[in-house]
């Protein structure tokens, strides 16, 4: 997206040149490299890529959930750079400003406390409301996310909920404070396709109702095609391709995106990623040369082994720029 004045008014989250690295016994692990993205109000950004491509680290690092890393860049939210904030300030933003939904509900829910009680405590940690007001709100939220008989189920313990209900309860907790940004990190990966479709519908409904901006992290381009407005394809910590959903699905430009599209699971009812791009993602230890996808790329040219292509704007198909980090697509696009 171009940075005109009118655009920037709607940009809720503006991440630029994000780099995240970890020290390891083998050297510096470069988990995220020069990643930039924007999120507008009421829109959904899909972040796609294979396991280890840096999807979780690139979002968790901006809300202070990555420990022991070196983080640089900018993450502007609400007029402030999140990367400059201390933990207490970030804690105040997590929840009402930016809320998270994770793949595993039990990472957010304690097994020994009733589900509703946990939602109430979360509300009371951020808002001065009475216990009975918080309880009513918890019941309302559980109803909103489609838990049947929420006035009764509010007192259930997590083990009394099914997997799909737990996922909904976690979404209820995430939306309890009307967050402006919802980061959903593989929220449907563990669920069967029917429940997965229900959860995606629920997220879309929440977005329509509250104008929530969503970051949907997934390894499944099917989920992206369902819900995303814009897409960032990540590989080895880098953004390899960025485009609107329409442009990306109509004409994927990067060989990695093309590979992901070809390897889309068609009929796996468990929703597993069936990777059919031969080969393995590379090591992220600093010092590698060339394009990280080159060893697996069927279209690689000699330059790919030595120089990393920049993420360049291609001739736009529509209004939004389409970016790809590939020497081939840039050559195709040369005037
Ligand atoms: N605390 C850490 N110390 C060292 N390396 C880490 C740490 N956390 C993450 N990494 C590395 O950063 C890279 C990116 O991890 P990340 O969790 O973001 O991948 P992902 O795309 O979310 O994968 P998945 O689809 O499996 O969730 C991985 O290689 C991972 O091993
Ligand atoms: Mg992850």
C-alpha cells in the first residue's frame, strides 16, 4: 500500500524492517529478517508459510511475547512504537489493544478454574467492573462465540468443554475487551474442518461487528482464501511475497508461493499440512548467501545461489502493489 495521508489514517499497525534474532550455541539464529507489513482497521492480513518460517516470532515479538531475542525495527500502533515500550506498557496493550488467539486453548486457560471465572478475571484485570457485571459479560461473550446455554456452561471447567468449545472460549477471552487488533496464530489447525469453518465464520462476524483488524497466521492457503484481504508469504524469516488475496491467488509470482498453492491439502480431514515442496526449510543461522529457497526452487538461476533478491514491487495488477523477492519475477517484470 502506498503511504498517502488518507491511507495512513486507517493503518492500525505499521511494522517496518522487523528483525528478530536469537543467540544459539551454533551461532545467531535469524528468525525474522526485514519484515514490513501494515494492518488496516477492519481488514485481515494472512501470514502464510511452512513451519519455522517466522510467522509466530514476527507477531509475538511486537507485543513483547518473545524473550531473549534481539529485536529491531519499528512497530507503530496507536501513535507509539511497540518495540520501544517496557513490559508493563505492553501488558496494558495486550488484551484491549492487541489480543491473541493461539493454536492451543490450554495455553490460555488454566485447567483448574472454571472457564467463565477465567474470562471474568481477565476482564477485571483491565476494567473496573463488579464481579457480577464481569460474570454477565462472560456469559454474553460465551453466547456470542456460540457456546450453547452459556449461563450454565460459564461454570464448567475446561475439561468439560470439547476442543471446538475451548477454541471458542479462548476467542471469547480474546474479544472480551474489544481489541482493535486480533492476532490469531493457527487458531484452527487442531480442529476438524467443520469446526474450522465455524471458527472462521465467527472471526469474520466479530470483524464485521466491531471493525476488528485481524492477523491470521496459518500454513494453509485455504484459510487465507477464506478470510484474508492481504497476504504475506514467509519463508526462512523473510517475506517472500506480499499482495492482496485476489492478486496472490490469481497470479502467485514467487516460486515458493506457487509451490504452497500446489501443495494445498485437498482432502485431509485433520487439516494437516501436506507439504509437497520437496526438501526442507534451511537453517536460519546467520551467514547464508543467496535466496534461502534456492536449494528447493525448480526455477532457480545462478544468481539465486549468491544474491538474495530484494522484496521488490512488481507492476501492480490492481491498486495494491504486489511484491515478490525473486530474481525471476523481477526479470519478468522489467520494462
Ligand atoms: N527462543 C528461541 N530461541 C531460538 N530460536 C527460536 C526461538 N523461538 C523461535 N526460534 C526459531 O525461530 C524460527 C521461527 O519460529 P516461528 O515459531 O516464528 O515459526 P512459525 O512460522 O511460527 O512455525 P510454526 O508453523 O511451526 O508455528 C524457528 O526456526 C525457531 O526455531
Ligand atoms: Mg508458529
